[in-house]
C-alpha cells in the first residue's frame, strides 16, 4: 500500500515539469498590472502568488483543491459515529488533491499518533509564561521552541539536495501538526483550568483527541474537526498564509515559519476577530442584562461601534463579496445543535442587522459576515468561554493548510520572496505630479 508520502512524491514528479515549462517558455507573459492604489493599499488583489491547494472566489468563497467545503465534508471519510470527517483526511486532500479512502486516512491518523508526544522542554517554556499572557504569544513561542527538532535544518547542514527539500519539510510538518492539539490543550488548561491536564489517547483521531484533552463531551470532537477543516486554508495572500510562505521562502524551517504566521493570525483584523466578536457580544449582553435586544436596540449598538471609529468584528473581507461559506456551515451546525443558545440568538440577530448598516455606512466593500462571526459562538456553547483562546484554535487549523503549502513551495522550488519597493517621490513621478 502506498503511503501519503509516496503518493505525494508521484504528484510532485508530475507537477514539476508544468512549473518549469511556464517559467522557462512563458516567463515573460504578463499576468497583472499594478496601480498606485494597490502599491499603497496592501497589494490588494495583485495576482502575484501561486498555489494549487485552495482558491478563493469573491462570490463563491473558498474551494480546496477545486472542491467546495460542502463537497470536502461530504467526500472525506468520517470516523465511526462522527458527522464530521477526519482532519487527517483533509491534510491528505490538501497535499495530493485526492480524496483518501478509509485505509489511507488511517495511515495518516497513525502517523500523527506516532509523532504526537511533545518534548518536556516545550511544557517548561509554556509553564514559564505569566498566566496573564495572551495564549497566541504562548502558542507561537511553544512552536518556535520546537525548532531545535527540525529534520530540515539537520539535513540542510549536512548538505541536502534542493530536490529533496520537500521530504525533510514533510517530516517537520507532520511532526509539528501532530503536536499542535496537545500544545494548545496544555496552554488552555494552564491558563484557564489551573493546570489540570488530561492526557491524549493514541487511539483517537486529531479532532477526538483534542476534545478529549479539552475534557469536553461529544459533539465537541465534531466541532473540532469542523473548526480545523474550515480554517485550514484561504489561498496564499491572507496575512497568516502569506507570512508562512514568506518566512519559509528564506528556507527557515516549518517551526520558524508557522510560529511567524501565528503572530500574523493574532491581529484583530485577521484571526483575532473571532475573539473580538465574543468580546463585543459580551459587552452588548452586559448592557442588556442578558436579555436579547430588539432589532432597533441591536442596530443602535452597531451604529455606536461604527460611530466611535471601530470596526464590527466578524464582518467584511478583503476578497470575499458574499456571506462566507465557512460562516454558513457553522451557522447550519449551530441551528442543528444549539438553536436556543442565547449567544447564537445574538449572533443571528447581528446577521440580520449588520449588513444593511454597513451598506448604509458606505465604507466596507463587503458587508457580509466572515468565518469569525460564528466560530466563537459554538465554542462558547460547549463551555470554552475564555475567548482569548479562540485564535489558537484557528491557528491549529491554519497550520494544516500552510504546512501543505510550504511542502509544495519546496517541492516546486519556489524561490526567496523579494518584491520591490519604491519611494513616495517615485510614485509622484509615476503619477505625473512631479
Ligand atoms: N466594520 C466597519 N468598517 C469596516 C468593516 C467592518 N466590519 N470592514 C471594512 N470596513 C472599513 C475599513 O476599515 C475601511 O475603512 P477606511 O477606508 O476608513 O480604512 C473600509 O471599510 C474599506 O475596507 P475594505 O476594502 O472593505 O476591507 P479591507 O480589505 O481593508 O479589510 C477586513 C478587510 C477583514 C480587515 C475588514 O473588513 C475588517 O476590519 N473587518 C472586521 C475584522 C474582521 O472580521 N476580520 C476577520 C477577517 C477574516 F475573516 C479573517 O482573516 O479571519
């Protein structure tokens, strides 16, 4: 039976000539033009990255390897008794483009299980943080600490051939991904449960094991699987994915690259928005004495936030122009499992109230909710109420997609990233002002 690594190796052999041909024979073909607004404006929309792992259509939302999230969830094998698929199967799909069968998934589950033990020094580093630290800072540091384990670094020092970079990177990626749930659960228990620790179970898949270490009953295993799967990838230009790719392009190892991308994810305009949504909702709930506001009252809360110059967290997107399918999937899950949850009712009221207000406000190009508007609501329902922790969960999911991308970056020999900057003077000259 072929392993994931062997299947991947065959895919890489097939893909390499395609990239080589484009580069050698069509390298001068123009892909895009760049305007001054894009240069000043965070490079919005410039087509300057390539990945085959996911593609974000502004109207439709994300597809992984050409499949919608519904198709991914439908097509991937599921553990017995679970409604959501194996996260390990998603990793297989992202890497190879193929849906694995039950046996192929089991191989990956076993691989992860073998590699899941976290070295003692990582716990020591986590323990040395003050308990008032933000969990994303601890998470990023814990990952960074693992850098001494890097297979890539060891082999590179010994003289690794360029064509074999991906294999050592693959080993690092699996070693890291297998440990992330344990590291995250340890941080959670340290910060919010007085260090109480529940050990992992080598017989469980990633989602179930995470639920076990968090000490939360079913269907939290499915919640975790859904969460990690839908957060895994959103093409290459978003802050976390781009950071991971950028740092890895200097041949920094997976640990350095993933730690860096976690720091980007920790910003309130990106992943941290899911904690901000709950913080915002809590403020409203406190003001309302936990009663559900009327539509008019909720509208007033939204306007107050906008009028004080703040953004409404969980709404808007740099690329999407419709309701995020990741939001929709979580809303459907909530309607099925927690329809009467007060926070869900609050979030649902926001869904009704915010888009027309943002349209009237006239600034946001996309008034619709994104993934972060709903993920915290589900966590809250299952008892994870320390919302500072939510971005760590996002980080576990996002690491899966970025690791898959970095392995392919190395396989296809993508070079050091190095765009060119200009001065304001130069821009004024280009504009014809000077
Ligand atoms: N509330 C209020 N104002 C908003 C807004 C929102 N939710 N979304 C966008 N705007 C404003 C922007 O701040 C900007 O104002 P400015 O002209 O004064 O600078 C203007 O509308 C145009 O922004 P736009 O082009 O639509 O959006 P950007 O690409 O600049 O930014 C984000 C996209 C996502 C950063 C923006 O919509 C936002 O701040 N949303 C709230 C935070 C959030 O939910 N982030 C998570 C996004 C994502 F899903 C993730 O990464 O996790």
